């Protein structure tokens, strides 16, 4: 109904690509519904990302950049595109792959295999940081200790820090994550639905955590998930192609990158809604992001003061950071410590709300704990 | 409480789900036979009130209390006002009509009892916009509905309320009803997007509810249309200075999401406040804090007659959003409140308040009360540029795209439209712009011309000030790339 009508360019004949007007159109571009040829698709896909990087000055020459690599489609395509653009446009970046191993038996193995293949394929050095090394606990051990009810608190807090700690081990200047336009649109909606005005004001920023230890950026901010899914069909990502398209059509890819411990009916509604919107109006995804950018939020919504954790030095508005509180609980055999209304170690401090907000500041912007494409 | 649901630190929502479950079940069957939580005497009526634990009387007074608080704390209605209630026949507008009537009755009682009779009683009129031209409802059904409306309104007396029944196509102010119907059809047919069509109709409805007399109109086209537009002046020609809409929390929640989805995040706060005085006749929303389910319940309990039209459900984006919000509301009965509360934290505009009353006819107490409750000017955004089509305030980046439009054709005044109107209402083919312009109703064009002049002078001022009009991000390019619907010249 709302789809743009594409007119045949030749009477009766095959449609020509509406960008180059030479080759036969091979696909309907998900973002614009233009009929274009394969070559033009890769061209516009990559150059749009390049333009986003340039316009927003995401990188400076000589910087060391870690790509948060989960083995999922977003981060794999990000690694592929960034190394290509770095070469083509002489960004002068040192790129690294950074992965987190939570220690969940039988679940991470596949994705870590993918990351290792990426390492070889793009010639990017890979660093894998494990929960076991960083915290002394694997996720399996944590779940054994506390049961399934509150484990996602651990997933989220630990992964956020793990990525930062891994990044500082690599001495990188910035972490690039594979959040795509669909993710950001979803986050905007979820923050409206939850009434989280503080996060709503930040969640569309392309660079976050500039006040934190290591800033994060999202080069795929305007890139449609559907296009990320088609992209690996090019020769450039040949190794991963089959796995991806296969996984996609088998509907394994998205679901398999969710934390197996996380039930999430709620988030499902928003994801489904965005897919429905995209079906009748592809531009809705960009429009939601645009709304998110233009929301008038008064600056009096203040962030809590940032200090550092007395125990590990990680950024924290409290005496101890969230991870250290949770760890202390685990180590003392009191796993409920730090979950929910934070009583206990930081009891002298005001409210849990502050903890949430401070962690949210450099958070992965509500990308679900279980989603490994951080 | 769930309405204030805090977020899980890990962003995974799991905790939130766990918290919300018990609340969801509370409103279900477990509390059926309980006693009213307010008076602790009578039996609670299931479904009454947000948590379904009020008795009939407490539910009623609670709902009226929300209405009354919204009216008084925003100075919506003062004794010297003459308010027009937009009545659609649905439960929301039925309840708002009922409450306004009760308020007026009380004022009348006070007036009759007082010795000096210094405080006048505010006047009430009712208007019904007949949209049968668009919805193609059988004429017998319409006649029946109008008969019902007449009896509803006449039963709400004393004080008597004038009823204005206005066909939506009257907005075109042509020679005959048939011409107007034809024109409405042509205009709506020229909009290919289903959502755009619905939204355009909404804009026409607001235009119809508002006054259409303006200086330009008077001077240039008055003699042609004189006999017509007299019939059309719904609000201000009849001396109304407030337009009361029955928009409730649930409808506003849907609007928050639809506006977000259409890229109207900037202008969104303008539409969802208690008061919206950007129109010639300020619009007020006294049911902003009432849920649709409560209003339905109220009509049911009070035996208020409502009218159902076979309009068919909304299609496109609007329909998708309302089923999404419905789903969320079923999952958590406080979701609609949360959505409206979030959007309520966005900064409103300077016109989201009743203009200061300096009229010496207005009692001092009223003025004082108004001062106390109104927004402080520094809390709101001062914006003077509006989309000529939907009249939503334009962001700086919207305005900056205006500079690329050369003003050489009549229809170029539409060039300053917001990106949403350009995408979903404007014809996709630039060569159809002239035709589209030619079938728009005069009052809209007059307003558009004003908007356009205002926008251009604002733009010139910005350029002179050297302020940055460039889009702050490249989202606009992204959106433009996706839209390809702009007349490129
Ligand atoms: Zn091509
Ligand atoms: Zn989890
Ligand atoms: Zn710490
Ligand atoms: Zn009671
Ligand atoms: Zn508009």
C-alpha cells in the first residue's frame, strides 16, 4: 500500500538498476525500496557507512579501535566493512577484534569459532576476555549459585565491564559496536515504554561514554538490519556467507545470539512492531531515530556524579561499582547482594536509581543482556 | 508500582516482567468481591478505576476529580469563557460533554445563589463534524445518529447548549455541498499513502473546528464565499474561545508512538499537553489523565448513550500503532500512563498554556490562579515556525531544508512542510504538486501562506544571526535518501 512504486525502465524488459542505469536490478534495497544491482548495493551500503563515519568524525587517524565481536551477523559485517573502509579510505586505524567469553557451556563455542575465522579472514588481531579470568566466575557457575531468576543482572553488568576491561587491555582508544538502525529504533521505543527519559535522551547518540574510560561508537546507526543480512552475500565475506544466509533463513541467527538464560516476551513486542512498521513503511526506522534525536529533553535531567570504584577503579557513582558489589555477594555466598533495591554495601548511598543511571551512561544502550552483539 | 517501573540494571527487562506480573493479576479475578478501597464501605465494581477496586460512586467522583483537576490547574475554563465541545459520539467525548455539563450546572447553581452575581457562568456549545462524505456511511444511519446527538444535547439542559452540526467537506467553502464533496474526494484521492490520507482528514477536522476567518480571506475571497463560510465558522464565529477535545490517556499514548514513528519527535510535545493555544481557538484536553477503559466503564455505569459508526479501523501506521499499544496495555495495565508520562517530560512549547489574561473583565482571582498554574515561559520552547499543512512546529533542521526551495510557484508555500507531511501527504510525483495545491481548501492555504511568510522571515533572521541551521546530524540526508518524494528543483 505504502510501498514506493517502481516503474519499469524499459518497456516489457528487465528493470535496470536505478542508480547506475546500466546493470539489471537484482534486488529491492530494503531501506529505500529502490531496484538496484548487486554492485551498486555494496557500493551504497559501504559508502553510506563511510559517510556516517566522516560526518560524525567517529575515528581519527592513528587510533586503535576494538570491534566488539560476538560472532553474530552485525559484528561480523562490521569487522568486514570497517577493515575494507579503513583500507579504501586510508583511515589509518589499527583494528582489533574483541570478544567476551561468558563461560556458558555449549553456547558460545560456535560464535567464538566465527570470531576466530574473522580473525584469519580480515587479518585482525583477536582478544578474547573471559568472565573466568576477569571475575573468577563463569556464567554457568553464577547461575548454579543464584538460580535463573536474577542472573541477567550479572549478564548485563559483567558484560559491560568485560568489554571495557578487554578494551583497556588492548589499549584501544574506542570500541565500535554492531548496533544497527533497527536496534536503535527499538531502544527509542523501549525507553518511551519504560518511561526512562534519561536513557531516551542518550540512546540515539552515535558516540557514548565519552566521559567514561573508553568511548563507544555505532557506525551502523543508520544501517538497516535487513541490509546487514544481505551484505554477506558478497564475495568479501565469503567464509561467513553460507553460515549467515543459512542461519538467517533457518531463523537461527537472531535467536541464537540471545542469552539462553533470558526470557524476553516484552522486548519481543517492540521488535515485532518494528518489523511490521518496516513492512509497510521502511523509512519508519529512520524516522524513529530522527524523533529520538529531536526529542526536546531539558538538560536539567542531571546525571549522577561520576567517581571511580574504590575496589577496581572502574567508573562508578557509588563507593563500589555494580560489578564489584555483585562479585562481593558471590564470593561471600550472598548472591542477592546488589540485586534489586541495592541494600548492603552501598547502603549509605542514596538510591538504586543512581546506580542504574550511572551504569546506563556507558551502557550498551539497552541492547538486551542476552544479545551478544554488544 | 508498575506505572513507575524502574529498569533492570542489565537492560534485560527480566526484572521488570517479574515485578509487573502480580499487578497484572490484581486487576484480574482475584479481587472481584472486595470492598472499595476509598470509602471502604461499598462493594467494588470490577473494572472501575485504574486498579478496579472502587465502588460505583467513588469511581465516578475519582474520574470527575481527574477532569476537574486538569481544568482548574491549567485554567482551561474561566467564568467568562464560551467553550465548544467537539462531540464525536464516542465514549471519550460523551464523558467530556457530561463533565462539562455538570461543571456548568454547578456554576449556574452558584450564580443563582450568589447575591451580587459577579461571576458569570461559562457558556457551552457542542459541535459534531459529519464525516459521512468520507466514510460513506448510509444516509439513514447518519440521520439517525444526528437525531441521537440532538436528543443527547437537548437533554443536557439547563443551561441550554447550542448544537452545530458541520459537514467536514464544508471546509472547502464551495458553492454547493456536491462540489464540496467532490473536492474532498479529489483531495483525498490525490494522497496515495493510507496513513497520510487519515492524517490529512485529521488536519481538515481541526481546521473545521477552528475559525476560518482571516484578514486575507476577508479581503480577497470573501464575496465569493460569504454565504458559505458563515456556515463554517464553528468555533470563533460563534464566539467560542475554547475548544474542548475528549482525548484520553490511551489516545494520547497512541499519538506519542505514531508521532515518534513518523519522525515528529520535535513537535510531539506540542500535541499532548493540557492546553494547545497555537490555534486561534485554544484547544484543551481535560481527559488527558483518564484511560479509555475508565471512560467506557463510566458510560456503561452511567448509562450514557454513545454512538458507534461503521468507520472501519484505522489502517497503515496508525492502525498498527493502536494494536501495538493495545497489546502493551493488556500486558501491563499501566503502560499507557507510562507512555504519556514519558512524553510529558519532553519540553513543551510556549503556546502550551492559556495566553495570559489581562482583560480587566476577568476577575482578579481567576487571573491569579492562572498565573500560579501556568508554565513558566523559560520552561518552554519559543517557536514561531509551523508546517503549513499540519501546523506542527518545525525544528531548525526542518526549517533549514526550506532554504532549498525557490519561491517561484504558488505551491511553493508548501515547501516549508514538515518532513512527515512531505512524505505521506504530498504527491510522490513533483509534477502533481500544482494539482494537489489547487484542490486544498482555502482556509488551509491562507494559513499556509501565513506560515510560509513567517517561516521565511524566521529563516532570514537565523541566517542574519549566523546561527547554525545545518542539520545537527546526517539523519536528514538519510531520511531524504529514503524518501525521494521531494520536488527537486
Ligand atoms: Zn547499479
Ligand atoms: Zn541474561
Ligand atoms: Zn569495581
Ligand atoms: Zn467507594
Ligand atoms: Zn506537517
